[in-house]
C-alpha cells in the first residue's frame, strides 16, 4: 500500500514541482507569461520574489513569482536585431 501511495501521490507531485521549478528557472525578461488569474503579458523586470509584467502599452503590473501559471514563450535573441538584418538584406 505504501508503494502504491508513492507512485500515485508523491511521485507525480515531485514531478510537477520539478517541472515548475524548471519553468521558473527559464523565466527571463521579454518572456511571454500567463498568470493564474488569466492575465497575459511580457516580463519587463525580474526580482527575487516578484516580477513586473507589461500587460498593455505602458501598463505594468507587479506579480509574485507564484502567480505565474505558465511561461508561453522565452525570447532567444532580441527581435529588433534580426528584423533589421533581414530588412537590410532585402533592400540590397
């Protein structure tokens, strides 16, 4: 019974906690996030326990890290540099 309890309760809980900590470690400025309240936004600034999220042009809210339900997209490189390079190549 104890073994069954481990595989049905404790192991899945540990996996969820590990996935959540992995998601939080990937969190960086510019990442698109979804809060537990259903608010979509872009991370503007990260701090130890909280972060600033821009939800509209000029509208920045402060959220606790625990309020982040999902990291939707993490930026690899700044998009402005890539877009500028493509535009320069097309104009030649």
